[in-house]
C-alpha cells in the first residue's frame, strides 16, 4: 500500500491540517480571497482527492520514520493528541503489531482557520466521524481504537506507553492545557513525543528530553522531542 483511500470531505480536512499539501495555485487563491472564502468555498471544489491520498501517505511515512528510529513501536498503547485524520497511527498500525490507539481531537472546523499559536485553543480542523471512517477504510480494526472529543472533557483513564502529538500540543496551543492529565496517564516508562516551539522549556518539566528533529520551514520553527519522567 502506498496511498490512503479517502473521500473528498476527508481530503479537505487533511489539507487544513497539513497546509504543505496545498498546490501552488491553491496557495494563490488563499492569498487572493482570504482564509474564510478559501476554506469554506474553494477547498470544497478544488481538492484532488487522489493526490492528497498519495501525498498524505508519503508525509506520514516520513513522520513515522523520524520516530521509529528512536523507539520500539510494537505491543504498545498509544494516545494521539490532535492526530488529525490519523495517518501516522495508520502507518504505525501497518508497520507494527498488537497496538491499541486512543485519540483525543476536536470535532469542528474553525471558521477562519488561522495557523500559529492560539492562546485560547479555539482553532480546530477535524470531524470525528470522518476520522473513524478514514481509519476503518484504511485497515484499522474498529476494536483497536477509541476516539474522544476534547470538548466533552471525557478522556481515557489509562496508563499509556506512548503519547504522540505532531504539530498540535505546544505547537498551536499550550502544553499546560494537558499537563495534569498527562501526569495522571503516564508512568516513568511513558514516552511523550511532540513538536514544540520552545524545546528548552521542557528540560525543566521532564527528567529526560531528547531532540529528534528540528524544523525551520513550517509556520514557526519547532523541535520534535521525546520526553519521559515528569520532574
Ligand atoms: C496542524 S493539525 C496537525 C494534525 C496531525 N497531527 C498531523 O500532523 O497531520 C493540529 C490538530 O490539532 C487539533 N487540535 C486543536 N486543539 C486541540 C486540543 N486541545 N486537543 C486535541 N487536538 C486539538 C486540530 O483539530 C488539528 O487536527
């Protein structure tokens, strides 16, 4: 398999979550007409589902590789925070064995879709029904995952082996929103992997912090870090 199967609505969400998937003419339209008209009108029509299925797969495969070099993925319980449509988790599911996935995400698409730091954490680009559909369509067994809506405050109460958040936690909104919850659901072996715009800050939060990637060409500069053991 070298691409994800998806429908038009999911493709539209993926483009909002992964803005690098926009083609150059789409970027021009967005600049010309503004984010609101672009996301709510143009994106409904000008979206190449096939191409996005291929490119999203490639991106997620590369993301997987940045992490798989560092950790052993099989037989683990995962929590994905802001995982979008779940492409990374699908790749983990394809490449490894005996895993269970929990997702915490938001269940709406914000009107203007702004990127960058969001103090109030109101920005979201997802639809949880479509996430479920997408995961099943791409081979994840319905008994291997559970999806939680961030805004219901009903979160899984389990200890996790991995907590993963790419370009979401501490990239768009403050880590501290999740701090107490993350302490509750982790133990000393739990690895928390996320992209942050303030890598050094976490040296005072965790005993172990390892930078595995530095990215300079996205909305803002960020570091991907693997952390364990809260101080
Ligand atoms: C830039 S996208 C990244 C999606 C995915 N991780 C990826 O790498 O493609 C950020 C995601 O965070 C989600 N999000 C925003 N606030 C959140 C929160 N408090 N908890 C969980 N997810 C959140 C958004 O809905 C969106 O899908």
